[in-house]
């Protein structure tokens, strides 16, 4: 046993040490926001507030409870600043604990626990996402240890081991809401092994009890319970819409088969049902996807009663609970599908070791590509440190690009933000850039760079169909492409005097005349505005009529419209119903100096899945 543990320790360290310098990536930045806030409010790290895709949000609505932010907060308190090497070195502990949990669980189900644990460590999502500072590995570690201790309790009929199990189960609950899925799994295991042991059933309920206590503890001082805030954001961002759920299911069905090298479960369990994977060609014909689906069908058509129906229960729950279809969501499924396969092929060890080698090669290749993606952001920011530190720079993107730029003084871009001449904008085409206006200026490129990793593999990327990170752009387990993964650029806004007195929203120079409040052009002719839009204009004569042509959609709440020139109210109209209108102020002495026309409405609304504050639709406005 000691020899096995040393081999497992060596394998995990060999996978992690080369990536200790892994740049900040993905959702790391949001957990770090919670960690920063926790330095002043350590009991409530998720009461932090930060900009997310241009909108101010409350972290209490984050789809994970606060354990991960608390861990990062402790590391930050020790180190004094975010530093990749000590943070990733510390997070290696969770990889070791997850592997230890896998070994302990394997000893209950197979006579080959070592190869089972090695296959677990070679799962691509374990290798890739174990190099992040997100909650996936802490959750996986405590999930595995909780189940391992519970199985030991059932085996020994030991209340002591049940008591031990409550600690990792509690921590798993504080790491992820999906921890509640362990409850029916543990209950089925208890019913199979010790059906009348009521204490085991009570311990199985630990995650829901901990989450209930967390909701009560956070709902203090008039604050809403975190799950209520989460539900609000799910509705606001349209995360639980049927189309998102279907896309999530499509992606996860392919991802599950790639947790092991997919030929292995196909060889182990392939039957006539495996050919049903061809039906998924209607969704995505790519062989990478269809092979993964075939492996998934092969695995899910197996009887998993001895595992408490673990694979079937968690996979079904993942279809209902999740929305983005990310491969990392299925990490808690790796253990049972590996154990099923190892037991089926225990007389053919060469196949198991061949699969281990194939998975390690693929996983390391994906991890290397992932490293180069995030390193591209870090390197670009460091190369332009002088410009960013000497000028006001707005970051139009998320993830590591935003983290590294903000760490040297840049500011996150907010929706509706007006950018002034002299400012600079750092933009990622991939990282959810938001529309912005130039405050009467125009963009001049300072620097730009394509991020193009060495290997033609993509976990996410421009023109990529990979659903590894999110199913919003594709469902493949990974994609093969030589096109740039992302394009980043640094632009400066220079002053540009207005030339137009009347601005149709589809005019070529319209952007130069919009100071604030209008979104991107839609349908080639109009723009949504927020509560207020401001245009800078150049009058062509001393006296002008001010007018604006608008459309109030049936969904809009706005009914009262105000028109101002240089801050002076000129006219106000109230409309009783939706429709197209022109509001006009006649014979206004504007002079011939440039000025600002302001159109304001009395109310805004949000459309499901659209985070913008919407007032009405502006077609054209200006001086006549």
C-alpha cells in the first residue's frame, strides 16, 4: 500500500509542478475578488461586489458557496499578494487529497486500486482544471474523501468513520451546491450494505444541512439568502433557458466519454446501443464528438447499483443543474466510470495501461495549450506595462487579461461607460467584450497580438467549436484548429471634433458623435439606448429645430421623453402606448459652436438573457 501511495504522490506532483507558474485564468479573478474582500470581512467573503461583463454583481449570487474564496483569502493573508507559484503549490494539496480519496474508494470496488487511481489522475479535466484556482479541485477532493470515509463506515459498521465523513462532506457542501447529489448516492449505498442503519442516512444529509445553515448565516442585516440572489442572476442572464439546458446536455454527453480515452469504454462495454451515437450526428457530426457520445452510451448502459447509482444520478443531475456544459462539471463522475471499466478489463491490463498513456498525452497537450492561452494575456500586459501605468486604461474583457491589467492600475469597463479622448482601451475579442462609446473621439491602434498556441488544440477560442469550457460556442470535447485562439489589442482614444448636425444611428460617423448611453447598431438602422443618450453635434446655423425619432417597443416601460440642449430642457412628451414617434423642439437658438443633445426616458427594463439596461430604440436625432 505504501508503494502505491508513493507512486500516486509522484504522479500527481509530476502533473502539477510544471504548471506552478500557470497564469491566472478563467473564473480565478472572481474568487480572488472574494479573497480580497475577505481581508476586511473574513466571515463573509461572498459579500464582495465586483463588475462582471460590465455589470455590478454581488458575489453572494455566485453559483458556488464561499469555501474556495475563503481558502484563497487565507493564502492571500499569508503571502500578502497574489503570486502564482505559492498559490498553485498550495492548491496541489487538493489534487493529492482527491487522488487519495480515489485510492481509498477503489480499494472497496476493485483489486487494482493503483491503476484505477492513475487513470483518475490522467482524466483531462483533472489535469487541466487542477491548474486553476477555481473551486473544482477543492470540491472534488472533499467529495471523494467524504464518500471514501462513508464507505469505510459501512464496511466497518463504524460510527466513528461516519463522524469523520461529516467533515469532508461539510466542506464539499461549502465548495459547490451540486454536493447535494451525494445524498441519494450515499443513501443507496447504505440501503445496499446496512439498510437499517438510521445514523448513516442522517449523515448522508450533511450537505443539505450545511447549505441551509449557510443560507441562514448569510441572510443577515436584511440581505437576501445567497440562493435567492443566484436565482435572480440565473433569470437575468438567461442561464436556465431551455436552449441553454439543451446545449449543456449535448456538450456533457460528449464530455463524459472523454474522461477516459473513449476507445477504452467502447471496447469494454460496446454493444448495439453504442451505435445510437450516430443519432447525435444531427447535433454535431465531428468524429471527436460522436466517439465521446458512443463511449458515454457504453458507460451509462451499465448497471451501477453497487456504486449507489453514482454515475447515473450525477449525470442526470448535471443535465438539470448546470447550464454551460463544461467538462470540469463531470469530475465527480470520474471515479465510478473508471472503476466500472477497470473491473471489466482487469484481465486485459495492457489495454488499461495503453489508455493511461493516451490520456496522459492528451491531457498534458491540452494543459500546455491552456497554459499558453492565459500566458498570452500575462505577457501582453507585461509588455505594455509602461503605457498601462501612465494612462487611464479600461479593460474590455474578463479572465486573466483583466486580472493582470487591473493589478497594475487598469480599470474594468462598465456597461454604458463613456471613454474620453486620451484614455486607452484593452480589448479581448474572446473575453466577452461589451459595447462602448468613444465620447466624441476615435480609436487609434497602439498594439495588437494574436494568441496562437503551439499545438493545434483548442479548449476555447475564436472560430472554435470546442465546448470544453462552455457549450455556448460548441459541443466538442476539444477542437483542432490553427486559427488564433484570441485577438487582443490596446487602442488609444484621440479627440475628433464633431462634423454632423444630424445623426442617423446607421451613419458611418455615428460612433464619433455618441458620447454615452447608446448600444451597438442593430438591424442596420437603430440602437437601443439606456435611460439617457448624449450626442455631440456641430450646428450648421444659429437657429435649429431639435428632433429625435424613436421607437417604443411593446416591452419597454419608458413613456415620458425629455429633450435637452447643453443641459437645458427644451421639450418633454408623454406617450400612452408603444410605437414610432418624433419629438421636436422648434426654432432653438443653438449658435454655431458644438453642443450636446440629450434624450432621456423615464424608465428602463431588462430583457431575459440580456444584461443591458434598456430604455427605448433611437433611430436618429440632431439639429435640422
